[in-house]
């Protein structure tokens, strides 16, 4: 499958990019070179390679989910520019249309 000038123009339009005619021609050639290089993968014998979902082995790196006490409400509310006894005060965000 070869990339045409129209393909480059279409992708550029989708990405809202503008190129000169020289740049479009250069990009068409470069993309076709990349595809020719990738075509070499079809010549590899992969019959003995087991399919993978990831290239490297994955392991869980999350910490244990332990229950612990929360920060006291009064301490959290000290950081707020405006608050009531229990809640943050924020400007109204819903208005009339």
C-alpha cells in the first residue's frame, strides 16, 4: 500500500496542518519509505514466537489498599479561602440562560 499525495493532503486537513507542495511531496516520499521499511517485517519467520499482549512482563506496582484515618475536616477547611462550619464555599457556577 503506497501513500499518495492525496493521502498526505487528507491527513494534513484532518490535523489542520498546511504544507507547501514541496513539503507534501517530501512527506509522501518519507511515508512511503517508512512503509517499505516496515514491509520487511513480513519476511520474518514468527511461527515459533508466542503472541504477546505486552512486550515486557507486567506486574502490579500499586500499594496495598489499607484503611486509615482521614485528615480532620477542620484542618482541611483551614486551607479554603471561604468556608462554612462543614463545607467549602464556592462561587455559583450555574446561571440563567
